[in-house]
C-alpha cells in the first residue's frame, strides 16, 4: 500500500510539472505575441503618422507653384537627373537634400519635388514628342516622408490653367453699389466677376442680370464675317468623343447674384454632331441665382437655362487669387513675366512708375483726338514733328500715325496721354478706321471710341491680322465709352479703372477689363479671342500668368 502512494505522488508531481511547463510555454508565447503586437502597433503608428506629413509635402509644393515658385520643398542643393527617359527621384540619403519637419510632428522629415513636364526631357503624355507645348503647366509632384527610418512616397499629377484677367471676354472688379454689369449683353467666352460691392450688410445684389435674348456662350456662332476673318480659327479638341471648337468658357462670380429672366441662357443644350461645343466648361457662383427663369428652392435657386459641364451648384473656386489690376500694382512684363526694381526707390516698379520712367518718358499733354477725316501724327521720340514729317518715323519708336485718305492708322510701342483720348467719326458715314501695328495706349483721363476699329496687316490683308501681329490696347484711369452714336465693330484689349460703357449695339472682338460695366439696353456683343492674353502689347496692365492647378491623378508609391 505504501509503495502505491509513492507512485501516485510521483505521477502527480510529473503531471504538475508538465502543466507548469505548458503554462510557461503559453505565457512565453503570449508574451512574445504581446511584444510583437506592440512592435507592430508602434510600426503602424510610425507608418500612419507619416501620411499627413506626406500629404503636407505635396500640398506645400502645390501652393509654392501657384505662388510662382518651383515647387521644390526641402531639397537644398539636390538637382534632378533624367536617365533613359527615367527620372531619378531624391531620397533622404542623397547629398544636398535638406528635409523639413512640421512643428506638430517634429520626428517626421519631409520633402517634395515638382517635375515640370515641359522641361524634364520625358514624353510624359506619351504623344510621341518630348517636352512639347501640350505638356506646358503640367507637373508631377513627388512627396517624401521619413519617420524614424520608415519612408512613404506619394505621386500627384496636376494640371495648371491661367486665370489671368485677359483670358476672359469680360472681367469685372468690385463693381458699384448697383452691381457689376448693368444692362443686357451677349457674351461669347469666359466671364469673371468679383463683385465685392454687390454685398451691403445682409443684402446681396445682382452682379449680373441678363434677360430677353442675352446669353453667355462657349463658341463663335453669330460672329460677323468682318471680324471672324481676322482672328485665328479655333483648333478643334476632343470633347466626349467629338472633335469640336470651344472657347473653354467658364462663368465665375465671387460675390453677387446672377439674375436670369426671359429666354436668356448661359451655355446651350448639347447637340451631338455639331462642330462646336454648346455647354460651358464650368460655372462657379457663390451667392446663387435669381430672376423669373430661376426656381426658388429656399436656398441658392435653380436656374432653368444654365447648361454647363459641372451644373450650376459649384461655388467660386479661386479664393483671393485674382484681383482687378490697378496702376499701383507691380509692373509685370508682357511675355516674360519679369518684374523690375526702380533704382530710385529700391522697390519694384509699379505700372504707373514704369510707364512714367521707362516706357513713355515723353507723354502727350492735353486731350488727344483722332478723327476719321483728319490726318494725325504724334511721335514720343520727336514730339515736335508735324504730320508732314511723319515719313521719318522709325521701327521701334512710339507713335500714332493716321492717314485720313486711306483710313489706316499705324500704331507702335507705348503712347501716354495726360488728358482725355477720343477716336471720332468724320463727316457723314466716315466711321471706319483700320489699324496696323502693336501699341498700348495709357490715358490718364477718360476715353471714347466712336468708329469701327479693325485690325489690318502691314501689307493691307486682313486674314489672321488679330491679335498676334496687330493689336490695339487701351488703358484708362477713368472711364471708357464704346460706340457713342451707332452700332460699331471694334477689335482690341480694353481696360478702364472705373467704368466701361457701351451706348449702342456695339460688337467687340477681344477683352473688356473694368471695375464696372454699363451695357445699356441695346444688347452689345463681345467675342473673346483666346490668343489675346499671349499677345498683349508691351505695357498692358495685368500681364503675367496667374496659374491655378487641379488634380488629375493621385497614388502612393512603394518605398525606394
């Protein structure tokens, strides 16, 4: 019996030891699992914390591009290299990089590189041509984040568009207490209205109020042949599988209501098979819609006759990026985008000071009037010359020369008038002037144009005469009146710091830029010319790109 008890005790001890061993193994396994989970959690947290910093890198790069920078963030002296159509991207180990850190996440380094498609030696859009014009203002943004040795990379493709004031048919500033555009008008092209003065306390006025047959369209349908034969044809583009002509027209209204009544329309219903685009490319209106052809929905209103790729509910999309240009703005050179420092002040030249000191040191003092039946000549380099001495004018000088016998006006360079400026008709029906050359005219006063004003090539032909080789640009610090006595046709770039007024059913090819518009009751027409913004005469106010970007694609890349 005693022997049996000892055997039972031995078995019990062995069993206990086995259980203890298994328990230890389980506890060790659990402990290891906890450790691994802790490591995984820590690694995930490190990995996850990198992402907002990664997005911050591309966002900062994007903003830098829109503000005129190169989009490179934290790269120091590092420079990109393209090898065999492949771009070598930076890494945190590369010589010369200088990564940044956010104050809120000081352990995460970041940097970004903006690859400009137009200059990288790569056929990014795969159209068979390296660095061609179709790649202009296209960028791939590469963002990089490094959190305690864990790296993440992001690729964002963005496309830029220029929203310069001259890339519109009409650009309006803050307006007056009564709104921005008073009266009806037919517009072919983009419209951009700021409208700060349309809001008074809690009252929002109409920035634009169109009725009857007024319209905003995205094509040249209805343009007179006398104008269409002088401008470049619109190259067709693929829109939803159709090759059509389009002005890429957008309506933007930052503040103020858009009033629509009667048969007025913005865009047109899409018609398959046409050679032109009917729908607007975009409509962005902050305060909403009003009028008899707008349904009250208790909110911003639902317009009946708005036809746009993005509908009518999108809000203004440019923030404070664009303003009405004024003469106290820094001078920006046409074509190059360069600014210059005034040696007398150490500050950038303004438009006013650059015109005064550089472009037009000799101004025409007094009121300048050109009549369709009277010869006229003024040369800033030889201001005492008479009309009989006009034959001595030279290329590159600043002058206006009008031959009443031929009704041809030669314009050249930059002409400054300290007074009012007028182009008037002659006796009877003498109301047509053809101009040749390129000039910007600055009027420190008011201006009125009361003749047809057509572009013409130097050899007398008219085809493709506007705006590349010939353009009449006028800027007034006061008001500009178009078409005083009867319906006229004019071609040019027209700016008024105060108001542009159209008294008759005037037809304009080009761009209006002003603080306020009085369009009267005769429904004038204006046709935007997309190439005008790229061919302004030297000295025109508001030159230079204002790029805004939209996202085309987004993806996270694997680690290097």
